[in-house]
C-alpha cells in the first residue's frame, strides 16, 4: 500500500470506528461519519482496495478456548543471510501456536508470541518445533504472568 494515500477526517472516523467494532452496520458507520449509507460504503470499499483495511477479525478469548499461557520467545539464528531468515519465517508461518513473528534489529533476530494450552504443551512445542527449526542458534523464553493491555490495531490519528 502506498504511504501517500490521502485520508480525510471522514476516512479516519470510518477507520477508527471499524477498528473498534468491525461488525458495525454500514448504516451505523455512516451515521457516525456524518454520511448516508451509499457514500460510506463506497469509502469503505475504496479503503479496502487501497490496502488500508486489510481484513476483519473476531477477537477470541484464549482462556475460553483452553489456551492458558502466552509466551514470548527471543530467537537468535546462526545466520542472518536473507535465505536463512526467509526459511525461518516460512517455518514459523506454519506453526499455529505462533501468533506473531517480528524480525528485530540488534542482538536478537526474532520475537515470537506463542500460545499453548499449558506449560507441558509449550515445552513440547519448544523442543519439537521451535528449537529444532532450521538455523536456530538459541531461544530465550518469557512466560506471561499478566496482560494489562491487549489492544488490536493501531491508533488512528485525526486528520
């Protein structure tokens, strides 16, 4: 998506409201944006086509689905050659337990957010799927004790 897309105050209102409630009806979204429904829908479609809106998702309760722990893993690779980085990224893309994967600048190559049902399940994942991944030199993990903020999306600034 190009960085030079021009977003006006109405577009930003639409984005902010959809990010807060992706199930909002177009009629309600239009009302909040000060539009009628047809032009509001055209704006939403244009934002989708421009790649500003990438998708719509339901936020699920991990505990209700039996995922009792969240772990952050700091992964260092033996080689930072582009092919080795991509191979690692492809490997973790196939692991359902890995919910986020970010390449870092500095001493650590990647940080992963991992969910598991319990500590034993995480240990099994760690020893059979993560530390055995291609090119992995080391993995340092931290178990989440408490989450005080978990806000999806990004801040939508005023125009």
